C-alpha cells in the first residue's frame, strides 16, 4: 500500500475515533488536533460518508452527532450490550490501541 494511502486511511480512522469517543469537541478543535486544513477535513468527511459513516456537528448541542454508521449494526443489541461496547471502545482508544 502506498504511503499516501496509508496516511489517508489512518486519518479517516482517527476522525471516526474522535467523533465516536470525543463528540463534545468543536470542528476547529478537531481540525487542529488532526493537523489538517479545513478543506481536507471536509473532503475526509465526504469520504467517510461514501463508506457509510455520516455525522454532523450540532451547534445547539455543541457536539458531533453520528447519523449513520455501517461499521457496527447495533439494532439487535440490548442497552446493556451497547453501553458495554461503548465503554470497551473508549477504553481501547484511551489506551492508544486504535486497531479494532
């Protein structure tokens, strides 16, 4: 795999992780954290949308809201199972293990 593709894929994964685990950050803060331009951020957001991960920033709620995520179909899981998965995902992310 080319180095540029690897960097792009890593960046897309980082965006997904940030939106999922730290939804209460602003778009400018996320862009700064990722070290990318605003234009690149919106291109990446469109790329994520094309693979089934859609989100938006809600100004009234001051947070990211995931509107579609084909990554993990959780419709058949109980609330307890969903919360367990969320907590496990956050723990892995906090420990620096971003390979799931």
